[in-house]
C-alpha cells in the first residue's frame, strides 16, 4: 500500500503529468530528491507511468469496447496479441480468464475481421462508446484525494487551456505522429528527448505540446497498480438502465469512489463501469447497497477482472526513446494506422 507521500505524488502527476520534481516537491513540502526517489520506486514496484494520450474524438477515432469469450487455453495468448496492437488500450482478462475485454480506437469503423478466427474464440461483441462520464482525463477518486484544494490549485497547469490558440492548431495533425508516439510511451520524456524523436527543436516541441493541450486534444494519464491504492478487487459492471434515467444514473455513478470508469455504450448493456474495491466483501457491499438502491438499473452483470494485460499506454517501453524520427518521405498516416492485424495464437 502507498503511504501519504506516494499518494500525493500520484495525485500531483494526474493534475500535471509533466510537472517537474522540484515543483511537486515544493507543493508537498519535501525535498526534490525525495520526490525523485519515490517516483523511481513507484515505477518499479507499482507500475507507475505517465502517458500522453490524444482525445479520440479530437483525432476522429471511434472507441469500441470489445468483448471476446474464449476457452482458457487461448484467452491469455489472445489478450497478449490484442495488447500488442497500437490501436488498443485497457486489455483485461476477466470472468476467471474466459473473457477478454479491450478498448479499440478505430477511424469510424471497427475492423472485426482482424480478430483471429480460431476455435478458441467462442463469442465476440462490440459496444460503441457513446459518452464517457468518468475516465480518461478524469481521475479515479481513489487516487485523487491526497491533495487539498490549495495544493491542487498550485499544481494545476496554467496556460494549458489557451483560447488564443487557433482551433486548427489545437487538433492533432499527421506531422505530430512522432511526438504523440513518444508521449504515449513516456509522458515525462524531456524536451531534448522529444526533439530527438521528432527532429524539431526543444522550443518547437514545447510550443506544440501547449497547443495540443490548449483544446484538450492531448492529456496526460497516470498508470498505477490499483491494488496499491485499495483497489485489489476489480470488476467490470455491465448494466441495462432505463433510457430516460441513463444520464442521471451515469452522473451519479461517476461520483462513486468505488468506480474508475463509467461510460454509456450501445448494446443490451447501455452503461458500463469499472469497480475497484479493497476485497470481495467490499465489492458485494457496493453492488447490493449502493447500486442496488438505484431502481433504474434493470439488470447488472458483474465480470471480475483477473488481470490487466495493458493499460492506457503501449504494452512495452520504446526500445530507444532517443531514436530519431524516420525519414519524412514515409507516410505519417500509414505509420499511425497501418499496424499488422492480430495473429491467431
């Protein structure tokens, strides 16, 4: 379990993933060396990582939640294959290892034909994410309660939401591919490292990051082992809610400390959430006492999460963060979307 300083550091990074250790240390009233040491330890022991992500809506990408049922012997290999794709995030093994759930980011059409046709897969369903109530830039409350209001204000980046930036400049462009790829792997990469990856000057890199953040196209997320924050028991909740009450129920759930993700989707279950609780008893109490009190929830399916194979960022670190960008004669669009299809285990 993380102590008070660890939790404060995680909260600080969620507020500004690129905040310097010196700035965080000043707000937490500890030394810069303490912050740097805690950060390195959390990276090694709790999977802490800051990743720079693009808002799918700003990039013209649809988000789908894909559920695959598979026999146990095939499920883990299939989950790993999905996790290796550039267009997936939050790949999870659920339901005792017989189900894989993943978020797929696709340019308006989901290419389900790329999912391997193997005897191990017994069912596939895709659910279009219509609206996200909790998740993405919005932190799970379990990791965003360590700092007081004054500390949060001191760490909230200034000048990010800049109305003076032209709308077109605040949207991702093909020329940003190398920058965004580097930030997906390490949101705290230095300006010098990002300059090497893009072929730009450090000043140009800093300006472009500010422009992309100004309109909310680029945000920084924090990956960390939920069990270290009291979320040792995780489950995906698939709910069918009366349409007239869907928005009200979703907004209520987005305030629950037990939930880290809430989204409205298509399909028989029109509301999906991820619960993080200390233990099975706490999950049972949440399901029966808090969710059970909401009469608009007609049905509830609980799928316990066995393991998170991939979180928000890429599965593995870049081989070399300082590797220079490939020749500009290559098609940026092809580099972004032309990843190989998932192969059968």
